C-alpha cells in the first residue's frame, strides 16, 4: 500500500513526499525504494544523495539493469 502511495507522489512529481514514503520503505531494503529515492533526489538537484540511493539500489538488486 505504501508503495502505491509513493508511486502516486512520483506521478505528481511531489519529490519531498516521495523521499518520505520511500525512506520509510528502506527499513525493509527494497531496491525499488532506493530507485525512487534516487529519482526524487535527482529531481530536487541533490545529485550526491541521488547517486548514493541509486548505488544502494544496485547493490540490493544487481540483476536489475534499469538501475
């Protein structure tokens, strides 16, 4: 359910809300949460945080070529 809420925020480009929702999901180590965190940080101009999140997503799901 929280994943869907996060996707709604992504579609609305509400990047601060995306960060809040997917940060909560990180406690369960979901790679997609890291991907969307990276996207949100990138759109907010926070490239270092975006890179960290995307690197973490890659570590959690090394076979996913979309990261």
